[in-house]
């Protein structure tokens, strides 16, 4: 049976935790700095490919209204479990 996950080739993409992954160490500070300069806090943000929800959570902590979508059921499950802010994932 083909599901959206298998047709996208991500059926075996697994997340082990809700925290930062190694690319966040160098990409997220640059992104957040640019965002702060150009987008006011309280603005809406939408993340495509939200993964384990780490970036959604960081943006919400900074005061953005965030929604994210993620095709991996495992990623969504981890993100929802880790979110205590009611992020829309």
C-alpha cells in the first residue's frame, strides 16, 4: 500500500528527540537574526517540513505565532509531545 510517507521517500526518516539537530547549531542563529531584523514579533510564521518541531518551538518562544507541517508521522508525534505551548503542528 502506498501512503504519502512512502511515496515521498520519508517512511524511514526517524526522529529520536524533540531537541535541536546538528544543522540547527549553525543555521538557526543566522535565520533567527535575519528574522528579528525583518519580521516583527507577533507575526505569523509557517514552517514547511517542521521535522521534530524544534524550529517551531524556538519561533514560538520568541513571540511568533507559528504553524508547521511535516509529512513524517513520527516527527509530528515527537513535536506534539514536546510542545507545551500548544503550537500548531
